[in-house]
C-alpha cells in the first residue's frame, strides 16, 4: 500500500510540474508575440532556450516513467 501511494504521489507531482512548465512556456510565447521579440532573448540566449526545452522533455519523461512504474504490479 505504501509503495502504491508513493508511486501515485510521484506521478501526481511530476504531472503538476509538467503543467507548470508548459504554462510558463505558454506565457513566454504570449509575451514574445506581444512585444515582437523571440524566446531566446526572453530566456537569456539560445543555450537557455535549449535548456528550457530539455527541462520540458525531462518533465515529460519523468511523467511517462512514473506512470509506467505506477502500472507495474509488485
């Protein structure tokens, strides 16, 4: 029971982190569109834009892996 609860809580927290990251990226894009600039300027350069995309991909990967771990029977 503790094992299932721990996996469920990890999955829920990872989904919440992914939603927050996507919402922040959405808000950055709204700002970029309104002020005629680009995301790399807002985030501080091309390398930080790539780091932001990697962060979102890692959040997605954590969500998928925690979901698989949640479905795995023990």
